[in-house]
C-alpha cells in the first residue's frame, strides 16, 4: 500500500449497509454533527433566513410561505428518524434517502417520478 492508500483507508469512512440488507436501508454514522436546518425563503420583494431545529418547524414555515422559493440546507446525517421525516415531508424515494446518507458518492442524476435527484 502507498501512503495515499493508507490515508484513504484510515480517514475515508464509508456508511454502507451490511451486505444482504434490503435496498433503501439507511445506515447512519452516529459520530457526525447534530442535525440542523438553515432555511432561506425569498420572493421578488424580500429574503428571509432562519435556523430550525425540527422538521415540523420547516414544514410549518414552508406551508405558511408557500408563495416563496425555499432553499433548504440540512446539516448532520446521524439521525435516521430525522432523515426519514425529511424524506416523508418531501416525498423522497427510499433509494434516494439511502444515497443521501452514503457519502462520498460518485456523481449521478436520477429521475424519480416528478423529481430530479442529483448527488
């Protein structure tokens, strides 16, 4: 092994499901930073930014300001329930959720119903 191979083996963690698990299995790393959501909502007249703690807060703000464009930055992929709540809110396919938590990924784009999923 070269020095680069050793470096990659030590520091490049892969969060892959164990062999034999069903497709769509979410495997999380419990050692990542806590989850948080940063929401930017805007229209022609104004821009609003806020930090949120729960998916319900996000849902409430999006419903309240449904006429605005929303940019949502989610940090922290260590809570499986949190990821599933986001998936339910935005109707994200289970295979896409699996790809979201399995980083690093090879770049790809998938057409899923009325969504374009890019990793």
